[in-house]
C-alpha cells in the first residue's frame, strides 16, 4: 500500500503571488522556516532549502531535483532530508507535487506528497509539517507576514 498525503488550501491571492511565496528568497524565508530555495529553477535542476540549522547558517534542510516546473501553475520535485538529519538521506526520497488553480479571486493550492519508501522515518513528521507550511504560505500571501511557531 502506497503511503501518501494530500492537502488542499484556498488562498486569497492570485497564482503568481502564491508562486512567488514558493520560490522567491523573501517568500521561502517567510514560509519555510528561514530557508532560501537555491536552484536554477528548471526541470531536471537540483535544488536545496538552505538556512540556519545544525550545520550553521548554510544548513541543507531538504534537497532534490525538480521534475516539472510550470511557473504560476505547477511544480513537482523529489525531496530528501538534509545530510544533518539522516545518515541515509540519499535513500529517503519522496515526491512532492504542488498545483495552483485560479478560482475566482483565490488560488486553490493542492499538495501531494507521495512515493514514500516503507522505511522512511519522516512520514509522520511530514503529516504535521505540511499543514504548518501551507498555513504559512496562506498567511504570507494574504498579509505579507510570516507565522511564528516558536522554537
């Protein structure tokens, strides 16, 4: 049985504004816990979410490859935990697909996180983390502010 999770959220903003929250340095710092998304932003390109953490200011928290990029509409990528999180990080890959659909004056964001290996220890943590990230995206697009989850 495949392990996967799916979330949908509606954001009071256009898809391009949501895309900026997902890809721009300002947006990713606000919604991905102070990390910047480093990549050339093209299908097949490597990416990494880099920010303060166990390895200093340039800790790689998550990394992978973009599988698909359609600005303002869709992104799909492989995702691995950073090396400081798991010794076997390279074998702990999943897939994330984010789809943005304009609905009136809002954006429907659908996130699917699938292709979880049976032995992946981060599944339960991701089920808790994704709603925090999606709430952060919604808040940032609608108010320009980031959420403070403490810690």
